C-alpha cells in the first residue's frame, strides 16, 4: 500500500463507527457463571498509526498486535523463543531451509480454519511493494527471491505450504536469528478474505479485524479506547485469565496520570515528567532498561544537511549528560554510540564495549571540547558562527521528554548561531510524516525487535523502510550486505562494527540517549511482564483484588 493509502487508513480510523454488543460500550462480555468479568485497563499509547501488522513500525502498535495475533513462534518472559502457532520447527543442516509445523485445528477469530497457506499469503504480502511494509527488507531480505518479490513479483518469495500444517521458508543466506523474526509481529498471519473484502479498512473496523491471537478487537473509539475481548477460537483459550483488555488511547501524560490516580487505569506508560521525583521509590513506579536508542534525524535529502560536517557539528553541540541526567531526570542514559547497552556481540560480550576499539565514539564527558569542535566543523562547511544557514524546523510529538528535549535543542544549536523552530505533531500523523521524509529535523528512536546489532544498524541501509533520515552510503550498504551474507559469526560481527564506525563518522543520525522504560502499574495486575523491547505481555495477566 502506498503512502496515500496509509493516510486514508488513518482518516478511516478516525471516522470509524464503534461496534457494541450491548448498551455499555466499555463493559466486557459477561464471563461464564456468576464470576465477575476481569478487565485490565491500561494506557500504552495514543491513537496508533495503524494496526495492520505489515504496516506497523511503532512500539505501541506492536504491543497491541501481540494481543490480536499469534505468530509462528512466540517470546516468553525470559525473552526465549517458544512455540506459537507452530508447535515445532527445524532447520536444515546448511541453515537455508526452515520448516515450521503448525498445530492442528488452528482457527481465525471468526471461527474459520487457519492453515499454512495463510502464512504464505501473509509473508508474500509483506514482501509485495504494493504493501509498502516498512519492515519488509528487515524481516524478509534474507529469504530467497526477496529482491524479485520486492521488485513487483511477490510470488517469487520462497515460502510454501506443502500441506495445511507445514510452512517452509528457503533462505538465500543463513540467518542465525531467523527464529526471532518468525516471532515478530510484522510476520503475523492476516486473513486474505477480510483484507480483500474490506481493503485498508480491514485494520480499522472491529468486525473486519480478524486475527488468531488470544484477544480480538470488539470496540474501537478513536482517541478514547480500544477494547480487546477474549477470543474463544484461540488455540489455548483456557490459558487466558482475563475477559478483556481495555487500552485507553491517551496522548497527554497528565490525562494518563489522572486516569491512574482515579483508578480508571491500572497501568500507564506515559507518566508526567514533573511527577517523577515524587514517584521515585514507590512500589508501583518502575524504571526498567530497554534495548534501544533515542536519536535525531537530520533529513539527508535536504542540501543543508547533506554535508557530514554539518551533521557532526549538530551532534557534537549536544550535551548528552545534561539531557539524560538533568532534563530526563536520570530515566535515560547518555549515548556515546549508536548501538547501546545490553546488545550482545557474537560471543555474548557487549557489542558496545567492543565498538570503536573499545572507546566511545562521542566523549560525553567533554562537552566544552565537543562544542568547540562543532563550531570548527560548521565553519569548515561554510557557515561560520551559523551565518547563512537556514532556520531549522525540529519536529516532535508532545509526550514524555520530547518537548523538553526540543526546547533544549533550540538553546544548544543557538550556541552555533542557528535558529530552531519547534513543530509539535500529533502521534498518529508524526510517524508517517517522518517516514515520508516530510520534515527537516526530527526526534526518532528505536527499540530492538531482537537482540542483534543488525536490527538497528539495518535502519541506515539506503533502501530500508525505516530509514527515516534518508541516509545513503554505498560503503555502508556494502558492509551490511557482507554481514548479511557472512556465515562465520565473528567475521559477521566485524562487518557490523565497521558499519557502525562508518555511520558514526558520517553522523548519519544523532544518538542522544539510551532508553529506559518508566511507568506506573497497580499491584492488582499479576502474571504479566514487561520486555526489554518495550512490550507489556498483558495477554497472560490476571487481576487480583
């Protein structure tokens, strides 16, 4: 689907009519017997840009997809891969053929049969350029025939269904983490019949939103809530203790906090930064590490940002310790590299510790020295003291620390003689605008989908659908291509390190801080967990009064 279609999808979502089964739109269906229905109410984000698995590229949307879909494989609370829709899988000796054996009797949420052919359709749809899936190359680039599929012949993708319960994938190159991709939401099965009958609207209308996960969407009121109710056709319904999950679609952190304080919400992701000092140390306030980096995009297609010296100057002018420790009140960690803490290298050691000969790319302890170098670079690029450089528009959404960081950038880049105007964009519009390159500079960020440095380094590949900075480097692409084709883990790691060396020297993007998650959650919620990839696994939760 083209970008125009994505905009139509968003408009359709806003205009969508809610489907109610009874008089009270927020009440879950009555449980069997006299048992009180168990409903978990949480806030994990505002209106999602999309809940089409092939099109989603946001963490909040990805979290919602976990409730509605069941991939071939799943991830447990220890972040280990476990069976999902497939009860077992095997890999050929050369690592090029992966065979997944589906469970017997799988059904869609509408009760119709789900077979291996549905995975064939779904994966080819992700590879189809008409879909314009942001993750297409990331999750399927190693599959044989992907290049031809991405060029307009999706049937060339080497995925097949020899029978109803067997799904076979042939790879062009071995991929040690392919099991993690098989558990990733982009590759969720989607029902061909509902997509063909409803077009883009299939992912916005509750009655058309057919999945195979533990929950199904029964109501959707844009800017208010999405109600997920238990899917009676799920492969293991007895394992699901909740009757429903109600997600409040709130963008303002103060409104989220008010909902939590009144008891309307049992968990909120967006906590007002002004409240953090008073919340520190409380049992229901959590700060947990995430695998990911908060960074800035400088639109490489614009002439003022095409010179790496300009990009580097803007990067060095930022006092990362001040941003993380003061503005973000210690809830983030200052970033000296692109790939941050917790990411494993080929031998299990820290990828970050092994980068750049063991030294940080940016000395976060010498801001004065960095600022002096930034001024030199800007002058070398033809803009001494910022003279002649056009005013910069910085785009961000207004939640968490984003606005505070934007205001800081106005001051930091003013030190270089530059003028910065801040543009606040609603979340549902912000991500498609950034992906389309319709911005000058923008806040960005990435949480890992699986623990491998390539997951984030792939973002800078010139044709990657999530390359929001529009960075292009033939040398970088070549290094990433070598890494993708390399079978030896140590040699592959070497190419990945060289790629990070190259993009950091080029200031492809501007890393600012490493993510931590801070949130409020009631002790009434049990059995769920929060992953370092930024997801809450509420589908397995229970409520204890």
